[in-house]
C-alpha cells in the first residue's frame, strides 16, 4: 500500500521540457523513455537528442528508461534541422 505522501507526489508529477511544464495529463509518467519525453515537444524519436539538465547533466538515449522525479528539467533538440525557402512556381 502506498503512503499518502508518495501518492500525493505521484498526483503532482510534472517535468519541464525545453522550459515548458508538462504534467500527468500531458503524458508524464513515473517512468518514461527518451522517445516519450521528446514526443511531449513534438520531436520524432529518430531525430531527437534528449538531455537531462537536472539534477545532473547527461544524455538520454531514445530507448532508455528514466525514473521521473517531479520538477526535473530536460532539453530536447533535433539532430537535423531541415527547412529552407520554397520558391514560387512561375
């Protein structure tokens, strides 16, 4: 049986990804993969670089499971940024 304190912590589980707050209603769970963290900010797993910023700085693989602690910060960037200017057809 869970203690009341542990249950309250789970109810208020939240993380920050690229400085945006995400909560359980957004898909945050006590254990997540790097790909699931990247998906919170819309970055596909095959193009994601995930870094934990707190409590320690480290890179997280897309298939690596992470035990989430409320208030942790993550940074998700893209391996490749594709874009450019599309010219008008004359």
